[in-house]
């Protein structure tokens, strides 16, 4: 049986959003091992669940015989990407950027292999951008960059309405230069990224075609969004970070265990390595049987990002919390409190609510219980419900945890 073209695999799983010269790229991917790159700016000390989509695409590409380069944007982070932003990014110190780079490198390494003939490579664009002579750059490459074309790019539209700084305007040329350097140094012919990076990625491929008069390609992946176009991965506690200290594996498990029925199949295709036929079988029914697919999704995502042991523990805690497995196995949070501590303060302390105002609204809406007792008073205290040093806090139908103090 002939080996499948990786383009077909990515397309079948729903990864591919946009590309150019599709027929040529398809042929290239079917004929030889292609070196490609995916870039990540270290704007925080952890990647989040949205970054997993291009990383999964990179992993699938590598398994199909292609060679990944994972670029950490230690240089471009000093400029700041203006794409889809209403304001200019806050400037970070070089020290903070360097620290972020070191923290996200191990997260990148979970998705690709650094062994074998198509072993992955991690590079940092600070290695060349911080040494770039601006006058030389302008003289060598300025004529290949069209200001008119750049100003029509989607990534600049929002910022142009508010006021695009010259600092931000330089981001696209810097990213285009990254692609050129990787083309020159590593023979990289393809850049992959999220669809919100389409303008920047396309500019890089076009830059190589103009400067080197050689073929280069751009491909963007679908973003992790709901059916109505809203970004997934946002919780009441913030983003679903890949760092377990910022987002515990249990929180990630619960997030995907509770996604809408319509999102399960898409998430399984994008965030797991399960075979498409198995995914379709899991998602064949839109009744209570879809819950088995949700549990599988939650388990596979946590296992991929945090390992099997963390996934086993999260699944066990979820069973204890929602399927009568007993409070001993339930996720537990210890806080400083007493019988006089108000329930609204407890809810903020254990981070099921971001503020006291949110906690009050939930209590007033009848969505909070301590044990089996409904909390119907916004001034209620722990001692009103129990004299024990632990209790089970319920927020709505999807959040339960044991609180100790």
C-alpha cells in the first residue's frame, strides 16, 4: 500500500486552514522529506492549550518523515506581535524573555523526537536577530518588502485603527527574515502556524521567493475554537496553561470532560493521536453515550501533556467527585480558614471564583452547596454547615472539590 501524503492526514483531521501553491506543496510533501518550522514567541513562562494545535501538526508531520524545526522567538518577543491586538504588547525585559524561553523549551520537546534521521531541532531567533545590523538589513532586504502590501495585511488591521507603532511594524519583516535564515541554514521550505499568523507566515514565504527566487510555502492550522468562533481553553481561572503549576492536570481534564457535545469530535482529531475511524465511532451518538467520548478526550489530552500518571490521577479524582467514588479520592484544596470564614471567601481562596462578586452571584443564583446543603445566604460561614475541618464544596453541576483547613 502506498504511503499516505501527510497533507491528506492533516486535512482529514481538520488541521489545515489556509495554504498557497497547494498542488506544489502537496507534491513536495509526497516526494521527499521536507524541513519545516513552527514558531512560538515566549510572551509568557508557559505555552497554553492553543499552542498544542501546531505542535500536534508538527508531530504528525515528523511521524510521516518530515523534519521539524521549533523556533523560540527570543528576538521577535522583544518587538511584539501586533496580530489581532487592540493595544501594543507590554515590553518585557531581556531577562524575562530569556527565562520564558528556557521554561517553554521542555514543553515543546514533549511533541517531537530529537532522534533519528529527521530529528527535530530547537532554535532561538535571538541568536541572529539581536546581532542584525539594521542598516545592512535595510540595504540587503528592504527593497523586497512592500510597505503597501504590509499595510493591507490582516495582522495590522486592528492596530492601524488604534495607531500602529513603528516598533510593531517591524515584526513582520523580522519573522520573514527568520524564515529566510532557516531556509539558508537548514533548507527549511515550509512554515506552519496558527491561522491568526497567516499574514506573517505568508510574508515569510513570499520574502524567500523574492530574495532567493526559490519556492517556499506557508500553511496555517485551524485555531482551537468553538463552532461559533470563540476561542477554547479559557476557564474562570484563566488560560489552560501547559505548566501544571499554572493549570493543574485535573482542571485540564475537567475542561475537556465538559466540552459541548458538538466540539468533542473536533477536539479528538486535533488534540489526540486516536485513529479517525475510532474517533467517529466514539462520537457516533449525541446522547448520554457521548460522555464516554468526552472522558476519552479528557484522558488523552492530559496524558499527552502531563503524562499517563497525571491522567490516571485526574480521571480518578473526577470519578470520585462526580460518580460517587468517595471524598478521599476527590481533588483537595487546603486553605487557611476557620468556622467563621465566609463561604464567598472560601470560593475565592480555592479559585472556583475569580472574585467575591462572582461568588455572591452564584450563591444568589442557587448554584453553591456545602455537602448536601444549599448555600442561600451570601454571608454564610463554614461553621453554619459543619464543625469538621473538611467539607465538599459544590459549584454548579461541574465543579466539586474537597476543602480542608
